[in-house]
C-alpha cells in the first residue's frame, strides 16, 4: 500500500462524483465531453481545496520581501564578525526581524504540501487510463474512460505517433496548449512577481531558464502520457495562469516589477 493511496482514493471519489453528476445532466457516460468536463471539475475542486495554502504562500512571500532589506542590512553589518557573541547577537536580531514581519520557519510548507496531491492525481489518471480501477473509479468507469474519445482520439491512448494525423494533431494541440500556458505563466506572470535582488547569479539564471524548461518538459511528456492526462495539464495550466495573474495584479510581492505596476496604476487613479 502506497502512502499516497488515501489521496488517490479521495481524488477517485471526486472523479466518480463529478462523472455521476454530469451523467445525470444527460451527458453520454462514455463520451469525450463528459470526461473532459469531469477532469475540469476535478481541477476546480482540487485547486479550491488548495486555495488556503496558496493564500498562505502569497502572504509568506510578501512578508519575506518586506523583511529582505532589513535582513540584508543585518547580514552586511555582521559580515566580518565571527566571534560567539556577535553570532548570538546576529541570530537574536534575525529572530526579531522575523517576528516583526511574522515570517514562519515553515514558509515553504504550503508549496511542499501540494506536491503529494499532484503526484497522486498523476498516478490516478495514469492507472485508470491503463485499465486499473482505483477506489470509487470502478471497472465501469474505467471502461467508460477507455471508450471515450476527443475528435476520434481515445483519451486512454498515449504518444504522438502511430495512430494517424488526427491523433497527432490532437495530442500535439493538447501538449502544446499546456506547454504554452506554462511558459506564459512562468515568463510573463510569475517572473515579474518574483524578487531576485538578493539571489545568487546561479539561481537567477535557473529562474530565467524555468519557463522554457517547463514548456519543453510538457512537450516531451506529451509523447508518453495518456491523452486524458494532457487534458488535465491543459485545464490545470489555465487555472494556474488565471490565479497567478490575479495574484500578480492585485497582490504582488513588494519590490518586484508587478508591485511597481500596481503602484503606478494607483498613482494614475488618484
């Protein structure tokens, strides 16, 4: 039994409930549209459930950005002082600054807590597409997904090649959409809302490469994962783009280009 099994079974319950509700509305239980809408419902449900963690992460990033100038000045002041008394004083002042800005030592926990959810959902969709029932997604639902198609392409199929031009076009379109949305989100929304002024050159370079790497990764993965997982990635990337845009526009991190744009809009409005 995997440690992620409870999460997988909970997510399977969400899938089964969403599929049942859509079927009651009159959609064909084995059609492509009902499964695309089911995946969309799962994305909405999961992202809403994770919203408190997202809010906590935004607040933590803002607090860290406000504290950064003081922490930088503190580090400069104690840079050449290595005696025990200076080290104790440095640690005490650092704790004081953290308390002033309500910085948590577990600031990255909200991000880390989301990772098991995405891993569990990935394995759940992959297993179901492969014909294995999981929790509430029983053999009937597995057969339903196996019969579902989008523009004639089975949602349980994998890869770019081997099934004709329509198959290639659909898979490439889904993978390309997910990759493009990821690139736009990282390059034009997340990057301008990330403070890198005190970050090492190596990390800055890595951050600059992240949009292209994430996009290429999705395009490569599109050749090996089930089509239903590409649908999930495209829908989830759409949510991520919209959510990140809202954060960057109205709740930007202090000291970033996004915060400067918010200040400029506020100045023009007065």
